[in-house]
């Protein structure tokens, strides 16, 4: 029988290498650090990259050596090489999926030394090449030793359990086993519904490779309404004795996508109300425990969402299991975030990671979408890119034709781009009202996309704004990083996304704040603060409760602005988020009149009396209270002071006397993508004269889709507005060449 030993508790030693390939320190050297697994070595400074080494020793006796042994890693950051007693077992290139190596030829009786090289260097042929999230290093998921008989389900088949399952809504189950040493053995398959046997069969382990079974009257996996799962127990037998056994959970369900009607589960329309999620948390990195994943799931359930985008890489098996159990529809994806031309290595690595993602996870009924790319057009588009994305899409369909393929495009991808027509459905990462445009621009985008592409199913894979809980405002505005602006943004944007029934779903970016060492904004370094919940999971922001009011069936009231304690003026606006039909608000025992301004949003104008104000909101069987303090002057600590303020070109319109068009579509302007400007000889010559630092900057050429004004706003020393107005006028004199453009 199979025996699994956890190796987490071994006496692991760790050392970071100064350069790859140098000799390891002697076992007795004091440079080794004692660590416990899972382990992240750069959690305090995720900008650090490089090779590190882990080493541990365990014993094997003669009886054990008669069996087969495999080392399993649920994930190791980056590129991993594994040695046993100095002999190389293998290499794995990709930091998020399960992989195994055979150990038997290297094992000896007595002490065995296991050495693991973990390298989180950004290699040019390993995905992701880049990313707006932390690049952790180390052995950050579990390590196991698996001991099996000579007859066993193949442990080297892409990190899977050696058994593939295809289940259809009519109760048909197709089982594809991968068996080693199966000559003369039998395979027994049992489908369990709880403790009851729903179906069973026994076939030759060799001739019965593809087995079809039937469950009568299957109970469907129906999302949160009824997340019913079955279990397949697969066994290999010799002379009636079980040699090996594995179990996989699965479910029966059907999914469909229609451009006009959206997503359907088991024949019924289901709008996907979702959030995106990264795997890390503050002070821990990604070396989390199951209890911490349980906490993440509890927060997701409280929110009331019915879908989750597990971005931008393969997440731990345990969380997919939780999504199966709790009924969340899942978008799973690979870390394909950049696809430069003439880089076949990174494309082959993408195919490898996609294969592992699908084969390791295709049994999960919660997973309905395979994501094949995210924002790869940030550096521009090309025919080579379209061809490679189409091949990734084809690979996903070959490996699993039962699920939908999808991708996430960023705002600069035009409606007629080929990237919108390759997968089964598309998502857009849009940040109107934050990085560009206005909060109200989503409705116009949806109308135009639907008119241009009536046959393309449209969803929203990301939208959101950063929020620092230290900042507050009575009159929130873009880029003030206030909790009030984040809440106002979501109040404004979400109704636009739900107004069009054909929009199949939307995913808030992000459920939790997450680490991003490249960021320094809004008074916070090394963090993307767009989460509805803080990075440490301790504080739910006001916007969290806005969505809870939209999605949750648990009656509640939440008074927003509880961290906006000090308020000035004669009165203040207080919002209450609730899914109750009526809400009352009292202050110091006096009821305040109010009104429901939108679904789930109640607004009250509260007079500010001297001293403290005790506010209490009541709904149907629920209540909430906060305390405010009246102050004479606005609290200055609530105001974000941008040390490097952006130039807001929107104000230029109001400053024009002639009403001229500053950003004509047929001529260049500072609003155009830098790539288009660099591709025009006359515009490039102008930029080389006026802004040579940008014209010759490699990053400008790398992010071809980024607007010139955004690049200017990222400069540490910006030119003044008069200079930019003059530059814009000069660009306006240069016509765009439209012939032959894609």
C-alpha cells in the first residue's frame, strides 16, 4: 500500500548562495540556518532574488528500500533542482505547481541527504517574467516522501495522482488511469456519494485503460446552492490485495457561455459576482497554513460572492478543495503575464505550466475557467503573440474540452484586437476613475464593446482602487487614497457592470491587499492596497460591506467611516451599508432622518454637536455602532499629500478659451500610447528633441501600450504644465498614418 510521510518536520538547514553553482558549505559549517518548512526566505524583502539551498537528512532501512519512493513538492519558488546523496534527481521550472521525482536509484540504507536548490531569479524562459506582485523564494508548500509498491498509479504524470476524471451532468464518468507496473494487476474503481456506493467496477489494469461508469440520478454540483461532491476511489490489486489507492473528489455539472445571456450553470443563468485573490499575507509571504486558508475562505463566504479568480498562478490544492466544498465558481490561470516575440522558451514554459494546472486540477467541479494570459499586450501586440495565444487556447481545449477558456486584457487592447476572439470568453482589467478616465466610463465601454463584438462574451476580470485606511475625506476624489473614495468608486462602478445582463461576471481587484515590492504609493511601500480587506486579514474596509450588502443573504448593518473619527463643520454625511429593507440611525439617542440612495446604501446628514457623537444603526434584527468626534478644523493626518503629484490634463479642457480639441483622434497627442509615438518618425524626432529621457528609455519601449502622459507622470522630475501643453500642440500637428494599421 501507499504510505506518505511528511518531510516538513525534518531538521532542515538553509543557506542563501552568493552565486549559482558554488560549492555548498560543509555540513558542520555555522553558515547554515535552521528553518522549518514551509519557508519563505525573502518575505521581509521580496525584491531579493537568487539561489538558495535547503538540506535535510532522513533514514531508510532495508525493508523500505524494497519499495519505490518519490519525493513530492507541492510548490517551490522559481527553478528547483533536487539532489539525493549528491545525485541529481531532476529540475522543475515553475514556482506554483506540484512536481515529483523518483528517488530509488539514489537512496541508500541508513542516512540519506536531501538537497534542494530553490532559485527565484527572473529567468527569461520561466513564467512569470514580471508581475505586480511579490516574487517570493523558498520551499513554501509541503514536502512529502511517497512510498509505493511496484504496481502503482503513475506519480510522475505531470504531478497528478495518476488518475484523470471527466464527469458529465448526466452521470457519465470517464476515468483515464496512468499505471506503472500494471501487468497482471486489476483496477477497481468505486464512486462514493458520502458513505454510499454510487457505482463500482473492476477491470484489468492494462486493458481497461479508459473506463466509463454511470451514476444513476446524479446530484449535481450546483454552486453555492448545493455544492454536492462525489469521491472516486481508485485501487490497484494483485491476488485480491490492494497495492495502491488514491482518492479524488469530483462533481457532476454543466456549464455554458453565451455572448448575449452570459454564464449558465446546469442550464440556469448565473451572474458571477466575484473577487480576485492572491495567495500571500503580511509577515508570512506565501508559506501559509491550512488554518489561514480556512480564514480566507470564511471571509470570502461572509462577503457573499459566488466566484473567485485565483490569480495569477496555480494556487494550493487545499483552496481548490475548499471552493469545491463551498460552491464557488473558480477562474484558474497560469502566470502568463508577458509574451515577448522571439522568446520560444517562455512560450514552452507556459505550455508546461498550463498542462500541469489543468491535469492536476481538472477533477475540481468548482473550476469552470482556464485562464491562458493576463495583460500580455502591455508591451504591444503582434501576429506572433496571436499565434501563440491561439496555441495555448488549443492546448487547454485538447487537455480539457469540457471547460471554458478565458483571458484578461488590459484597457489598451482595442475592441477589434485578435486577443478578444481567441478564448471562449474574455475579461477586461479596467481602472477608469483611477489610472485614467472617469468612474462613469464603464457603461460606455460596455455599450461600445457589445456593439463592436456582439458575439464575444464580456466580463470584467479586474477593477478597483487603492485605499490607505489612514486617509479620509468628506469629498473624496481620485488618487486621494481615502477609504471614502474606494467605497464611492465601487458604489459607482458596480451598478454599471450589472446593468448589462450580457456581462457574464466581474471580479473585484482584490479581496485582500497584497505584496508588491515595485510599489510605493498612497503612503505605503511594497503593497498593492486595492483589497477589500487588509493584507493581515484583520480589517474589512468599508467597500467590503458595500459588496456584502449586494451579495450576502445574512442580514447586517454597517456604519461606514468608523476610522474617519474626527469631523469638522456643522454636519457630516454618514453612510450605512445594509441588505435590510429599512435602516434607522440615531445619534446620542436622537433619530436622524435619511434615505436609501442606492441598493444597499443609506445616507444620513448628521449634525455635528460639540464633543463625541454615539451613532447607532439598526436594521432587521441587527445593529452597529460607532463614535465620532467633532473638531474645529479638518484633521490634517487624514489628507494624503502626494510628494510627486500627477499632471491632470483633464483640467486643460476647462482652461481653453477656444474650445479646441486637444486630443484629436487623427493626430498625435500626449494621450497616445508611447509605442505609436515611437513608431512614427516625425513624432519620435519631436520626442527626442523635447523629452529625450523618455524617447531613449528602455522601459518606455517595453511598455508600448502605456500612454505618454502616464509615463510622464511616473518621471521623478516632471516638466511643468506649460511645457506639456506646448508639446501637446506640437504633437497635434503630426497626422497619424492609418493605412495598413491593425
